[in-house]
C-alpha cells in the first residue's frame, strides 16, 4: 500500500465533526497551562475515563505529564474567541474568560457546556502525540449551545433530526 499522505489524512479526519475544548492544568511552578483541543473523547463509563491527545512538540507536554490533574472545558458557541485565543501564541491566554481553580488546581472556565475535572490516569507517547487518559473526579454541565468544529472551521450546531 502507498504511504498515507499527511495532508489527505488531516483533510479526511477533518470530516469527523467534533466539539471544541480547552484542556488545562498547572505546571510544576504552579503556572496555568491550557490549549484548545478537539481530540477529546469518551473512553470508559466504569471506571469514568476520558482521553485527549497533545502534539509531542507542544511546550505544554511536560506540564500535562507531571500534573496530578487536568480539566477539559467544553466550549459553547459564545466562547469561540477563547477557542481562538487558546490556539494562538498570546502571552497570557488566561487573561480572558472567568477562570477558577478546579481539583488539583486545574483551571476551570465559567459558562462552559460541560467540564470534566480529571486525575491523570495514564499518559503515553504514541506517534507524534501524547495520549492522556483522565479519571473523572468531578463534572459540571449546562444546557448551552456547543461550539462545533468541522473541516477546519467553527460552526454552530445544526437542527436536530
Ligand atoms: C479547534 C482546534 C482543535 C485543536 N485540537 C488540538 C488537539 O487536540 N491537540 C493538540 O495538540 N493541538 C490541538 N490544536 C492546536 C493547539 O490548540 C495549538 O497548536 C496551540 O497553539 C497549542 O498550544 P501550545 O503552543 O501551548 O502547544 C487545536 C487547535 C484548534 C483550533
């Protein structure tokens, strides 16, 4: 079989529609770390496990590998500005949004569709990403319209069928 072309793979993966999250933790100096991530997914109900992946080259890898906890903040359509901010090289990403300390100090964002506060269960480098598995210790949810990501663009949720 010919090797898979990276551009074609990225394009085809982009057909898989996702929500958008901001994954957060504290680094070893206690500083807040966070980035926009749509690799979040459910893994297990019993025990309650969730997963997401971070590119190996990210400066945030060591913080997420050493933190006892991380939080997954599921964004609403009104939080698209924060999604863009947390995917950009701005000096202090946390200067916008209303942030509080969650379990283990992981930053929790107000006004999200859901928040999963997790203890780090396992991490493993696989390919060019690090897979993080978290055990959910606390969760929050609100019936708010989610932010949707598809084909490299943000969308509003369509109509229910
Ligand atoms: C919608 C969206 C989803 C993203 N999902 C991920 C992801 O799951 N994992 C990842 O490593 N980067 C993801 N990124 C890219 C990071 O947010 C971006 O590279 C950010 O600058 C990383 O922060 P860092 O520079 O601190 O590593 C995503 C970006 C966007 C806009």
